[in-house]
């Protein structure tokens, strides 16, 4: 390294800010007595090239320690050693042996042989400790790229894992790019062809892959180390700044395909764990500020279920979270965020839920984030459940009620017809009081956490033995049904029923009012062998097997056609945003049962029929869902007063390709009744105005 003059620098910018002649370093630590900045030539250096002891008089302003060094620039590797009292009973955990990351570091290097507790035993262990890297985010050439700001009404989410999407040998991606941002770029045509408009990426912030039981790895990534640095394990490049450019290449390529990028972000805890965990960043700088502590301040509050909880409404942490979000929007061009266990952010410094959580209102009202998609997982691991009551006007919510009620309805549980009907209408019982857009509810059947859709119809009980926890981990109640045989089957009847149930789930998901979210591989029958908690399974249990696209081509086609025709719905076609209540009021919804105008909401009912006329009178749908174990004859209402017949769009009981028809060639249904077979869904349509079957607009793509 070439180091010039070391001067006092400034506290104006946290992190490592590149200046015309060097780098300004600044870090927050209120109770530190001494701070050292360590500079390294290489990521695996055991001895720093330079140690700068910051002057507590000239290089400390209030609680901010800072300096400026000329001659440095992007790519410089660094870290901190912070000295102060070791007084856990006061919430202070300073240890001058630890090498600490910069909370505002824009890049991180993980040396070969990284150990989770590296840095604890002094300089001899520095070679295996993670280190921060100076970066200048303005150097990347974005061209004319910007976040897409696609309307929510045309959003189809696809939750995927960056590594798992292309890591399988069948992906066709070259080994050096498999499981990376670059590998995902190669698969964008697949997502575009399927009709996806937004990918929701499991965590891509730098995380600790060793935050897992011995012998396993943290695959999902819900173990954050940095809130700014993209995870280098997903990069095909070996240079310290390579992950930044490769991630931005991915965002730019997705945008060119008209696909937005939503990041699954974890602001509720860090990878430092409980009081027994390592200290590699926040704990060693300002433990008392960054974390919620128990009355016994040597212990951590655990509302996240991971050992610690970030003190999100502390001013220092509030600013960190807001700056992180602004950085990913401004410099990384992402389009939105899904907040893991977002209800944790609604807790005050005593852990109590507060009706006006400052950090959430910071996010809600930040002008830089205006127009950015915000999605809340509106619950936490300690029982706070805020689906339908999460604060603010701009947040969408993962609707766990949709998942549970539709699963139970299609399983054939009693008393589920009223619940299923509400979920199909956008959950007005949950969201109707807010007068919000119809897409406030993010509807899903599966996600990364739990059974895949193929396993949902193949297993009554979880099969988590591979996780090494004697099958104790993971949810016990999955509202699943194995269709008559547990696990893999060779029985044609069982296999046919499972495929039909999968189509039923997809049909209700895509047709329901709200924003649909698919999970990686469900569209081709991906299985996790019954494992509903594979967070530590970085192997074929979790990876996308691309051979399934040929083996289950008919299912893939079915899902693709569903997504394409979803764009005919008013909430997509309309040029103005409708609230859920306005949409329901203007859409002319008529409920029926096996007989017209006689819906059966009783405990023993397992079916419903609904005729929906679009609010602008362009088309009409008649949807019949029969979760009963016998076929039923349903009387059909008139399709149109002028005698135009219904046309059959979907019948999940029919073999492919008859299970779903193109609207331009859909067969007419002229009879007064239609037999809906056991455990199947039928959808009829009629076009009331326009230029015919192709009058609806195509999916908006650039």
C-alpha cells in the first residue's frame, strides 16, 4: 500500500469515504477508550501493514472516531480494533483483540480458512478474520438504468435463492459461474419467459455461512454481518470489489428484461448471536446501542429467535438502517425490499410494541425511498402478529392467512369455504378497513421457509432428519396432505391427484386479488424430500434441478399461461389505482353454489362458485372450486345477456394441454350445467367488449 499523510479527518461521513486525495474513515463508538485503524495489503494477512492509533482529542468528535489518510483508494482492506471496558453487566463488551468490521463498509473480504471466532486471540488470528474494503460506489457505469417503478398491479413476485438457482449441475451454467450473480444473469430469459416481473432475492447482504450447527452451513443467509456489502460468496470474481460490480451487472440485466429486484433484508438481528457468540462488528463497537438487552444487561433480548435483536429504534441503528436502504436504492438500483420479521422493528428499547415505531416511519417518509416497494413479514418470533395492522400507507404484507386458509380449503378441511372466499377477494376482512390498494396483500402458498408445493401435496409430516436435529426443527403444522401415500409414489392415481392439486393451488394463487408470489422451482415440481426447514442444506435438497423443466413441462406451461392471462385483470389493465373496496364494489361479484344464487357457507361445504364481471365491463369470469372428494354438477349463470356462451379457460381435472386454453381458442360451453370433478378448479370466461380474444394487453415488458 502507498500511505501518505494521516490527518484528523471528519465525522461528516460514516464509513470509508473516498476523497480526491485519499480516504476518510469514521466509526461510531460512545464508550471506547481507544480505537485503532488497521490497514492490510491482502485479505489473509496475519499482520497489518499499518496501524493508526486514533487520537482521542483531535480524531474524536463527540462519539465519532475519524481520520483521513492520503494515498489510499478503492480496494484498500481495513478493520478496527476498539478498546474499552469489558463490563457485560453494563452492556459493554469491548475486546481489543478483536478485529472489527466497519458497520458502514461497502465491501467485505472473507479470507480462505475464515473462522467464525477469528480475531479473538489477537494479531496471530487476523489472517482468518473478515475485513472491510474501501469502495467508491460512483465508479460504476449504470448508463441510463434506474429502478423500474413498475405498478404493483402488474407485479408477479418470484422468490429465489441466488446460489440455489444455478448451483445444480443441470443448470448448464459454467462451473465458475454456477451459484453466482453472473450465473443468475444467464437464466434471466427463463424468468422473462415465465412472466415474472420481480425477483425477491433471499438475503444478499454479507452474511456468515458458518452461523450454523457444526458440520453445516448457513445456506439461506439470514445471518447478516454487513448491511451494505453484497455477499462475496455469490460472486464469480476473486477481486475484493468484484461482488459490487457483479451484483450491479445482475440488477442492470434484470432491468433490461423488465424485471424488478426486491431484496429480502434482515434488520432484526445479526450473526453475532447471543452472549456466547463472536464479536466481529456491532458488539465490539457499541453493544449497548446496537442491541436490545434484557434487564440483566449481559443477556440479549431474543425476539428474532436467533439469539439477539437489533435495537432498531435507537437513533444510531435507525440511521444505519435508513442509510442502508438509501444506499441500495441509490447506488445499487434495487426496486424494493422485503423485511424479514418486520414486526421486530415495531418494538421499543424495552421490547414492547409501539404504535409509532420511529424506524418504520423513517422508512415510510424518506423521500429517497418514495416509490420503492416495501413488503413486511408482519410478525416476529416472539408472537407479535401484525398482518392487517402494520403501520404506514406504503407497505405491502406477506399474507400468512392466505397461505394457511387456501391450504386448508384445498385439503378439504371443514368450515374453510368462507375463509377461502375472503382470501380470493384480497382479504377484505384483513385489509378492507385501510382503504389501500388491492395489491396490499402479498399472496403466497409456499416460500423458502416450509414445504415446496410438490412436498405440500406429498407429505403429511416433515422429514427433517438431514438437518441433524432429530426432526425437531421446522413447523409441525403445515396444512399439507399427501394425496393418499406418504412421500415418493409410483401409484398413477396418487401422482395424478398431486399434479391436480398443484394446479389448483396455482390457479387460486394467480387469480386471487393481491400480489402473487411464487417460490423458486414450484412451477416445475421442485421437491426438498419433505424437508421444511433446509436453511443449512447447501446441496441438491435446496438447489433448483433444471432437468425438472423438461420432466414437468406441462406444469410449467400451465403456470406460464396463468401468469400471461392474469394481465387481463382490471387491476392490471386499468390505468388508475383502485382501492380494494372500490375494486370489489365495481367488479359485480355474484356468489353461487351447485345451484345459482345459493352459496353454501356451512361447515360441511367444500366448494364455491363465483361470477365476477370486471369493473369496466370488458370481461366476465366464472370460477368454481371443488375441494370435495366427489365430483359435483354446478348450474351455470348466463355468460352474457346477448346469448354469447361461456368459454372454458381452465379445468384442472383435464389432461394437459386441455387443462388450460389460450383465450383465442378456448372451447365454448353451451350447457346449463358443468360437472366439476373431485378436487379440481374450473374457470370459464366471456369477453363482453373489445376486439375479441386478443384484446387484452400483453405483459408489459421492456
